[in-house]
C-alpha cells in the first residue's frame, strides 16, 4: 500500500563513508512520519540535475545551478542529530518520479522500494534478483526553497567525493587512468613497437 507523507518539514541528502566507499541517501520528515531512502550516486545526481532544470524553467532562469566556486568547498548540512534513529520507512530506492503541482506550487516526489532476493540459478547457485515494490511507493511534497536547498546539498555531496575525469566522468583514484574518450573509445591492451633495422 502506497504512503503519502504529505508536505515535509525536513528534506536533505547525506553520504555515509569514505570517498570511493560512500552510500547515499535522502532523508525526510513530516507530521506523518520519517523516511530514509538509500540510492546510488547516479540516482541522486540525476535528481539534483532534474531539480535544477525544473527550477530554472519555473523561475525563468532566476535560479541557476552553481557548478564551481573558488576557495574551500562548503560542507553539506547532513542529517540533524534529532532525526529518528529508526524512521518509519528505511529502504533502498528503485523507481523514482518527480512531478510539479502548479496550483499549489509544490514538488511531488515518489519512490518505490526495491528488495534484493537470492533465487536459485540454472546451476543451483543463488543469483540476486531485484524486486521493485511499486505498491509500497512512498511520496511527499516539498517547496521551491526546499528543492533549491536539496539540489545544492546533492551537488556538494557529489563534488565532495573522488574527482572525476572531465572527459569521460569516471572517478579518479590516483592510479593511472585509461580515458575512453581520449584514446578513441578503445581500451589499450598492448602497444607493440615495430623495430625495423635499416
């Protein structure tokens, strides 16, 4: 059965762990309950980019994304200490949808949880299967200001991790990087030099 938390009083994003090993989540709280939705970095980034795009359209360009700032990186606010230790809803996010209600000037975000189960494979080995529970979708509403703050927080989280290659977007970890965009979309396996004697 789907759940609507209504208008949230708290909306944020957080990364847990060290760069390269981080887990990402959205957290919300309203009068109807609280929730933590775990998701991939790419899902969170896509949400941020979508919010930025919609905000720019709604405000006719008055709200634009800040890509880079000089000086020290700001620290994202994170989950407040008084957030419930065991929220009513705590799940891994699968399908997400974002809509906008022009009449109430509110964003509506809905997310369906996913469950990973192990099922026997053809050779008897357990294989993970993703089961999306659309019937248990969670939705909530938030304002323009909350949307702008969330997009900014997500942007800080994404850029606060490992740097990425500006050409292909792959995270850099300090070791040599074979950029597919720079070398013609092919991984270099071996270079053979032809030593001809004259």
